[in-house]
């Protein structure tokens, strides 16, 4: 069991809303009586979860001095699913597959933001690499605002091999890169789909790109060369979502 601590009103509220059974223990500042914390405290007590009121110094120690807003919770982190589980899900899906693939995305804030967008647009799961990728951490869960509990994350050892297998299951692999003339907005995405995003800075690796059925880009008219990977993923996910509606 992977147990860790999360902190902050929003993070604990998200854990309560989406995975109350994963909350093991809560520490609350015994001096805070503000309107933001009290409603959350009442919800925790109504669920009969173990709540201990402590002084601020104890909370500071539990969080290594980070901003905790008067509440810390010990929670069991969501599981990361295996390649075998991915294959089982794909082979038994009744709806049209819709996956997001992150090729060595290492920033937990980006993974968290991708999870949040994926949840909103009905993505069936996010596929990440075993090496050089962010996993499920407290930071990811906090940024995801509950989506880490609702969107499965599948970890694979060999991404190129996994993409090849997905293609064999009649799922189209669409990669994002600036080195193409094909706009995402002029591309048919209403089909079994895996959208592939590369790592921050360098993009997709060569072997990953070679497995893509076609490559697309997000048109840009400004001076910056590229979008943040989670922002770009959100744009692509929602273009696919719009078409699939």
C-alpha cells in the first residue's frame, strides 16, 4: 500500500469527494476556525474519519514547512496500472477507445493537469513510460483535483511496442509535433484514438514518432515556439472530444 501525505484545503476536499475510503488519518490546526476549513472539517467528521486537532508546529513538521492551510491528510495514493491491465481494458472495451500517451513527461504538474483535462473530456486512460516519467505523487494528485482517482494511468516498459500493439487493435496513433504541416483542427479524430505527446522541450522520441500513423500540430501565430505539454494536450484532447460529440 502506497501511503503518503497531502495537504491544503483543496487537495483534501478532492480526496474526500473522489476517494474518501483512501483517507487514513487527518490532522487539523486547532486554532483555525475560518469559513473555508470548517465546512471541510464537518464533512470529514460526518464520514467518521479519524481527525486529530494539533498545533500549527505539528502541521509544519508533517509538511516540512510547506503551506498546508491548516489541514494534512494521510492517504493511500491511486494505483498505477500495468501493461497487462491496459491490454485487458482495450480488448474488452465497448465504447470507441480514447487514450492519451505521454512519452517521458517528467513534470508532475504536467501529468496532474493532463489527468484533469482527460477526466473532463472522457479519456479512457493515460499511458506513461516506466522510465523517466512522473508517476502518481501527492503533487500530481493535488494538481489533478480528483482526476487521479477517476482516470486510470497505465505504465508500460516499452512504449514503442505498446503503440504497435494498440495499432494492431485498430487504434489510430496520432502524434503531436511542430515538424509537420498537418493542423490538428483539419484532422479527423472521430475514431479509435491514442494521442501522443512528447516530453517537455524535446518532444517525442524517434521510435515513438515512427509508430504514429500520422503527425499533427497546433497552429500558432505568436512568438513562442511551443505550448506547455499539458496545455497542448488539453487542446488536442478537446478537439477530439468536440469531433466525437
